[in-house]
C-alpha cells in the first residue's frame, strides 16, 4: 500500500483510508464478528488510517472490540461536537467536546487517538473559538496527537486561514469539486494534512439508479455532466475514474472510502494498487464540465 506523510504531522498514512460509519450501522448478533473481519482485512491490506466519529452509531465500540489489540498498526481518527446516544448536554460546547473525547477513548479502548476533528460545525461556531480551545486542551493532555476540521465551503476556508488545525478533511469528487478550486492549495500551503471524504461521491457517477442516501443535488450534477457526452480517455469503470480523479490532485494525502463489505474493501485496494493516473485530457474535461455547469452548487446537498 502506497503511503504519504499527512501534512506536517509526520504520520505516514496509507493513501487509501477507511471510513467507519458503515460498521456503526451493522445489525445482528454477529455484527462484532463482521466488523472484525472488515477491520482486520483492512489492516492486513496495508490500510493504516481509520476514520470514525462519536456519532457513527456504535462504530467506536466496534473498533475497540475488534482491533484494539492491533493499535500500534494504525492511525486512529475520530470526530466530535455533537451530543450522541443517551448523553445530554449542548452541542458545540467545550464540555461536550471534552466529554466526547473521553468517551471515544473509552469506547475504542485506547489512551489516545492520533487525530480528533470537529465534525462539520458552522462558521459561527468556529469563530467563537471555544471548541478549538477544547481540542487544544485535549492535545496538551495527550488525549490526541493532532487536531483537525472536517467540513466544506466557507467554514473549511476559515479553518485553514485560522492556522489552528493540523488537518483538513473535506469533500472532493467528480460532482463536488469546490475544494480543488478553493481549499486544497491554501491548506497545503499551511502544511495541513489533507484528507478527502466522499471520494467516489456515493458511487453516483455511472450509476443506473440512485444509490441509497445520495442527495438529489449529487444526482442532478452527475446527470448534467454526463449529458455532455463521453469523457475522453476515461476508464470504463466508474470507481476507477472516481478514485483516479481524486488522486490526480497532488495536494491530497489520503482518501477515505466507507464500506462494510470486505469484498468492496479488497476491490478498492486493488483499484488503488493498479490505478493509472488520469490523463491530462481526462482531468481537464472533468474540471471543465464542473466549472461550466456549476451554478451555485454547494456541498453535500
């Protein structure tokens, strides 16, 4: 598995990470066993960047119950800010941040995480500074090695300019390209590690039917871009094209793909291992179509 350094953190992360929302949604008496098979398969394949969140169902517990014994083999990232589960309090307060981090450590059976990220809070919340101060305290206390912001658009731009975060996790895919115009270069210039979420856009490109959970905006964008005809030089496989698009942007350190299916995981690893970079012609065409049709398209809408 190809690795790269995550910004200025010094962490040597796999270019392909795994998003763990799916394991938090697993049901059935064998859900721990199934989560264990998936996570151990990911580690065995060389994926060393695991991304979860306090609000991804019981995802954090699944990590703790299955791969805590392999903690030295991977970098662990989580997110905070929301009030989750049976817990009380107000979202986006210093106390909620502190409580969430402590709860995450307990759930995942670890003394520290490598990265704690604010989970897409608003620009106003960021500007107040309370939640960032809380992350700084967690870092000082050794509960996390680094802190980051996960989000898009104006809030992500402010997070970059603030100089207070080690990493940025933001959306980038064929039908959601604002980050490549507005965020990637400034984040790289700040030395931030760049983590891409939704790199395959929920599998919308080339899909005959709307994938479950995909917003109508993504569907509309894919349809409008596809109506302009074949993409010159594009791979036939839509996932190969989608991942090739993301990795064609040199600022990207790692891209996280969420799955609960070991066969999908193996397929993603194989795609990364054999992927050929998109031609300049293909990449330019994808950029051009998005820019031409973009009429205020914003975020995961």
